[in-house]
C-alpha cells in the first residue's frame, strides 16, 4: 500500500485556495498509485483564526467543503482536518456547537467504524489552551462529547475500517494535541489517545496536525511517541502530517515547519519530509523496510534563522501581495543591521528601503556602519537628517519643560512616526520594528518611536541571540563580514562598539548584557522562574551555573555586591511589569521561543509587586552580607 | 441569623491590600452580629490577571492567604474565593494544578461537608472561556476533577454543614459562572449547579462572583436564577455577592458593578446593594420577610455613562496614584468633547490638560467650539499650532511624493505623537484616545496619530451612542449646553456641524451615520450577524426594522440602489478586516457592550473574504434589480 502525507502550506482564511491545493495533491497521489492521502488539521480554513471561529456564516462555509472533499475520494482514502458543527446543540459559549474534527472519506462515502460517533468523522480529544492556543474557547472536545452523551471515551476512539482490494484495513485518526497526552487526565490516568485506538484495533495511526514550529519540538514529539509506545506496550506505524505556512493571531506571527514524520512499530523515526517549512507530498510505500533513521538536530540559531525568514515571508499573505517594500531604519546598531540582513535573505534587496535618520548624537562610526552595511547588501538607502524637525518639536513643547528622557523620546518618535511610518504609508510598505526581546521586556523602547512597525522580526530573540545570529549570518550565510564584528561582543560581553540608542551624549544601553538576557529568559520561559528562585540561587552560589553565564560576569557588573544585585533585580522585574502598556501597543512578533511576548504571554497591567517569600529572601540576603 | 455580603472593591495584583479589606469587613460584620460573611470570587489577588496565573511564586503567595483568612473566622463563618492548588497533580498545560475555588472557614477550621472534596473548599464547576474570559487556560474545573478522580459531579456538589448555636445549617457555595449553567452539559442535561446543591440538602446558597458589568446583566441573571428555580422544582434563598472595582486584561479595561442581590425561595429579588460600582457591606437578617422588590431597569446610556466613569477612575490603580493628569486633544468635534466631559466628571478639571492643535484645515467654528467647551469646564487649555512642524515633515518626505491621504496622516501623527504623547510623557500623564467604536472598526483613524493613548474611553461606543451620551450629559448631568447641540444630529442624522477629521479642505467623515453604526453593532455583537444575513434582510425589505433605523435613512444614503448598497457593505466589511493591524496596536478600551474590540473580540490578520453564500445572495440581488 502507498500512503501520501500532504505536507501542505495552509493559507489561513482562504478555503477555496486550500481546497484547490487539496484537490491537486489528491490527484497527484492517486496518479502515483497511493491508496491513502492524509492532510493536516484544519487544512481547509486555517487554524489560528481567532474569533473568526465565532462567526456562523464562516463556519457554515467551511463545513460546506466537507462535501466537496468527499467527492474527491474516488479510489483514494482522503483523511483531513476541518470543522464539524452540530447545529442542534450549543457550545459552552452559547453559540453553535463546533468540533475540531478529522474526516475520512473513500469512494465518495464516509468511512464506517464502530462506536457512537457518526461515520467518517472523529473529534479532537485534547484541546490545547495555553500559549497561543485557545481551542477550549472555540471547540467542544471528544471528552466533553462523551460526558454530554453519557458514553465512554474508550468506546468513541475507534479506528475507521474499510477494504482495499481484498484487504481489510483499520486505522486511527488523531488530531495534533492528541499525541501530547501526558498532562491530560481521564479517571486518574494520562489520556493516551493512541493507546485506545490501538486497543480498539487500529493497525496504523494518522496524526493530523497544525503544530507550530518551536526549536526542539521534533525531539519532544519523538519522546511523546516513545512514551505512548511504552504506555501502550505495543505500537503501530504512526504517520504524523503537519502543515507548513505562516498564520497569525494578531499579536504573534506563527510559523509551521511541516516536519511530517513516519514512525515504525517501535515508535522510531523511519522517514521525514525532505525539507522543513516547505510544501511537499511525501509518498511512502508500506512494503518498504521501516528502519530507524537518525536525524542530526538543528543548531538552535540556525533553526531560529530558518523560522524568522519564514515568518517574514509570511507577511506576503497578510499583505495579499509579494511586491510591497519593507521600510527599515538602519541606525548602525546591531539590531537594525540584523533586521536588514534577514529582510535581505527573506525577500531580496529590491524590496528593502533602508533609512538612516541622523540627529546630532549619532556618531560618525554608526553612520558609517549603516552606510557600509546597506552598500554591501545593495539596498536602496535614504539618509534623512531629522535635526530640524527635532528642533521645531522641542520648541513647540518648550513651555512644558521637557527633561532629558523626554528629549530622547522626541527624537525616537520623529524617526519612528514622522519619518518611517509615513514612508511606509506612502509606499504601501511594511515598516519593521527592530526591537529585541530584552528591550521589549524591559520597555527600553519609545512607544510611537522604535516600537512602531507592522512586524517585529527580532522581537522573540534575546540580545545574546541577536549576537549569535549575526555571527551565524557572517560565517555561514554571507561567508564574509556583512554585520561588523565590532558590533558583536566577546564571550565576556566586552564591546568595541557598545549598544546605544544614541539619543544623548555618550549614551550606552543600561542593560547588563548576558546577565539580563539570562534573567529574561528565566522570567519569560514557559515554566517561569520567579525572582524568589533567582535570589535563592544567588545565595546558594549557583546563579551562574543555573543561568549558564560565565562566573566572571557577575563580578564585572558589580553584582557580587548583594545590594547591587537586589537593586538590579528589582529594576529588571519592575521594568518588565511597567512595560506592559508598551507591549499592549506593540506590533506582531514572530514567535521564535517557547514563550513570546504578544498573544503567547498575555499580560494585564498590574502593579509591581513582590511576594512575601521574595521579601523574606531579600532580607536574609542583605542581612547576611 | 444575620448574613453579611461584602461587596468589596477588589484590587487586582494587591493581595495584602485586599486581605486588609477582608479583615476590616469581617471585623465589622462580627461586631454587627453577623454569623456569616461572604466575599466575592478571587477576592484575594483579583481575577483578570492574565498569565500572572502561570507564575508559581505568585500562585503560592496567593494560597498563603488562605491560612490568614482562616484565622479571622473566630465566631463568624467566612466564605470567599481564592486560588486552590494541588502540587501533586498537573494542569492540562503541564503546570501546577490550579482551581478557581471557594473556601468556607468557621472558628479557624475548614467547614466539613459530605463528598470527596477536602473540607472547607469547593471548586468552580463551569469555567467561562469566551469574551475576555480564559478560565480554561488557567484552571481545572470541578467536572474535570470528577472525570480525573472517577467521581460523580453530583456527589461533589455538597453543601457545607455546621452548627450555629443549636441550629444545624447547610449551605452551598457556587462560583460566578456556576449560575450561568444553561449552555453547559453533563450527560445531556444542563449542568445546574444550584439544583444539585439543593438536592444534596443546601438550605441556602451563596454565589460568589467576579462578574463584570454589562448593561442588562442584572435581568439576565435574574432570568437564569428563575430558570434554575423552574428546573429544580424548588429553590432556596440565594445570596449573590459580586465585587466592585476595575480590572484589566491588557487590551480592555473591565468594570465590576457589584450589584449584590438576595433572592428568595421563589428566585425573586428581595434585596440589592445600595449603589452600583460602590463598595458596601450589605447585612441581611434572615428573619426579615423576603418580599419581592421591583427594580427599575437603568436606561442603557445612563448605565454606560456610570460604567465609563468607573473605568476612567480605574486608571488610578493602574498608574498607582490619583494625581497624574489626563492629556486630551480637543478638536472641536464631538468625540473629543465627550471625552473631555467624561474626564471632567471622573476626575475633575484640575487633572485635565486640554490641547487644541490647529493646522490650516481647522475651521474657525471647531476652534471656537473647543475654546468654549474647555472654558465652560474650566480646563487648563493649550493651543499649539502644528503648521510649521507639518511643513518640515512634508519637506523631509517630499522625495517620496506623499499623496493626499499621506498628508492627512502626517498631520494626525504630529498631533498624536509629536505633541500629545510627548506632553503625556513630560507630565507623567495619561493621554486619551478619543476614538469611537465605528472609527475603530472601520480603521478610520491614523495609527501613531489619533489611535494613540493609554485609554480609549469611547472605544466601545458607537457614534450614535456618542451622540446619545452627549445629549444625556447636557440634559441630565450639566443641565446646560456644554457639548454644543450643533454637533449632535437630528433623528435623521442631519448635522449642523458634521463630523470631520479636518485634515483636508471641506472634509467630512465618509461614514453613513446611523446605518453604519447599526451594521457594526450587528457585525460585532456577541451573536454575530454576517453580511449574508444583512443582504437577506435587505432583499426581504426588513433591513431597517432589523437594524432599528428609520426607513428614510436608506434612501437618504442612496442605499435603495442595490449596487450602492453592496458596494457600501463591502467597504464596511473590507474596512473592518483591513483595520485589524491598527487594532493590534491600539490602546486599552473600556468595555461598555457585550462585545468590545481588544481582548474581547480577538482577531487574526486575515484576508478580506466572502463566503459562497454571500456571493450567491449578492448575485441574486444584483440580477433582480
């Protein structure tokens, strides 16, 4: 038997385009002698549609494609994900009942199976409601269906059954999160969907996914499937098919890597797609030997580089064309240099409008860096001095008596709003926000200034990752110094040209690079580490080890003095909280970590607050010293 | 027996402050001879904390207050809502297991009760995951607990039992959404929590809530309790206690009205708090007769006025002081006039810095309106002409050849960013965004211009509601013409001074006032009406009736021509979709409807798309005419 996994580029909000692709892949698979083709979860309308899911007309439209896809199933079994509605019942939100469902058609008929569910469909059992996922907001799960209909989940998780030639086949279909079962419980046990499908007779299983890329997810997935194998005691060939493409949820841009993978009966990887982030029809002959293969894990920075390029390219779908220009302010600092290089790699130099916007505090050296960089990349470069406009702005506000910080913001706002955002408007282009995750976390940014943009390519990269990615580009992509090495510090974070906003005389960024990056990684990680734990590590002398930073760094920043350490810690935690109001008005960030600002980390405006346990530890530390 | 309902102003993120209030109210209730005091849901840390709920240190800190509150329960039963954690189990998100819980202590001990749950606690059964609510993201429900522990929900929903004097009392505690049971299912039936508590012996029930205000929710709640009464067959005295105060979820500001209410055994309202939006200790003697009272429903605009004032005042908690100024641009149009009046009512004229920022297109009439208005309110007024800065900005961009729309945006951005946002920065103040819901929906706004601000008081009011609220203020609050009647249209939406952005010669807003408001109400309503339905109503001749607009309006706007009607409809639907990118970067909106932009309506950037059924109806309509 030949099975096709359609690693399809799903376009959110474009069911007709997706349907045409489904048709095309199905025809191709049939021609190539496949008996089964499997498509990803929610491949008709896309997955990250936010409250579009609450619009009945849209939902009914999506459902209408189920008939159309059924009609394509002559001589080939089609498995795919789409919406299932039950108009006779209500969702918990009082709207029409909706399921994130899997469908299986063959010869224009739904595939039969045992159990209480209608023929030809299955329902997603485990609904992720963390990070960017809101499945519980929109869909009703199989477990809730079981509870509502007084049935047992075990009886509902039945394989589809049919005959191909003379052979009876029984296969299970599960949907994305259904394989990430370990934290879900049913009668005190992990709710292992694969196990139940196997126990109910599945000879093989399809997992159809819309699973966003994160670095290392392939290994995590392999582990889950191994756990499932061990939990089940035996296993069956397992076909994981995931989409590619870029979807968004307003505040984040989310890339899908595909990475469709075939596992054997020992839950070992035996085959994967040819290329990540790339549409592909993977055809597998089940008579072929299922020998395990070993995949070299991608280096984190290389993986993030591939993802950010993909995320930038995703703007073409959002904008509805692939001709608009990117407007990028190039200051001579590393963030804007890296952004320009990434744009160059993603869309080429013809679509980039680089602007250097000097005022009196911009040094000769950064201006030269900007000129050299744009020269090397062959970018369209505009130099627009803003001094006159800054002076007029200052004069208009003179009676309010602006302080130094206000005068800095005035410059940043003229750059971001008066110049760059207007150029983007004139050219119908996209302005980039060049901020990194450390600046965004600490609010070391000017709202309506450098916060501006329609996309933040570096918004989920720590500054240390910005340095790493810049080195990676010089070394492995350009094979020459495009981003000046002078902008990249040595291992102890000493700079030739230190990061600066250049908004006043001799300004350098107040961040303790390396250390603050590590703190922010801890504070924003999926499993968050609190300031309490940071003090405890400090007191136990294991902070550097825990943060993976050189021991010398603490001393260099004076943090070996507990008073300095505490003041700095409270500056960081306080700044993070105070910057929420800026993030509320920030542009979409491409997700590159397991926890990005935007719609991934959701934030209320709350007071800066320290727990009793924090205050107690702080007291102990300061008294002891 | 005397029962105290503590309609407490809960401060999000401030457990110690809330605990002090709990202590104070408990002492007062004890002194006044109460045997029971009930506090709202999540009254220790607040409810709308977004991903603060994913921080273990914070959660552990909240839990530590349970011991402290238990210690307050000498001679008085304390019922309240807070977090319950189970460190031995995992949530579905892989983090620590968390419950939105109710607690009951008496004489420093947890109250006993039957069933499998620990003494002294109950768990929220129904977890809202719609609108701004994300309970499923953070908490594990009682139904999930039942599924996990292989118990039955009926057996878990047991009343607490104790003896006061010689009297045995048994009362149930339910949490907020638990009374909104009709859309939740368990074995095919609505999951009526009150019914199960009553069947298990509850003589009375407390519902402890953190239930945001929406207009008409009191009637909706009364209806639900009536339904519960009918479904149960009998009922018991029912004590609803809700918090006051203002909380936020980043993109929205949410007001809580309290409205604590006592219902009798026939589910009739017998007593309510004295004042909405106001902290109060409501003491009720159970020996008193429980005769139904009739409450006059509040007029919608008056209710929204009270709510918006409360929302503005809530900024004091966000800012951490009550002295900062509000910076408001006063253009002479109705939106900024209304905003200024609302600020005046909320915080008084001393805290308002009004700015009129004329350029060459601002008419004498609007400049006079602005001057008169600020004069009448006694506001600190600055007139800052922006023409020079506009000229410099235009000159800097001349080589890019800006078009008319770009030149309009340049002016708006200088106002919003270069002047107003800088003044706010200098004065450590809060700039208001004066946009209304129609502008925000259609994106008839300039990003980094009039979109700017830290709060959007009118952001959830249609323009028609802006007119109504302006009239209401003139008539009932000021008892004189503060907002010029000339800015308010007659019933057929004819203006003396028509709404205009005044960014070019003779500009008037392109909106079809009255009609577009009604469309946007339909498109954004909780139960959304699609463009398909609008065409159907139009074809059936019932559009005006359905939209509650005068029949004459369609003709006046030329919409009786189907071609004009369709073009306009697609302009509206297309504009709403294209404006998502602006809303991503918009400031927090005070929620005043059942469906506000922000975190209530969540949006992806998606292409403008029409369903097949829309296209079919459009074809029919255009062919027929």
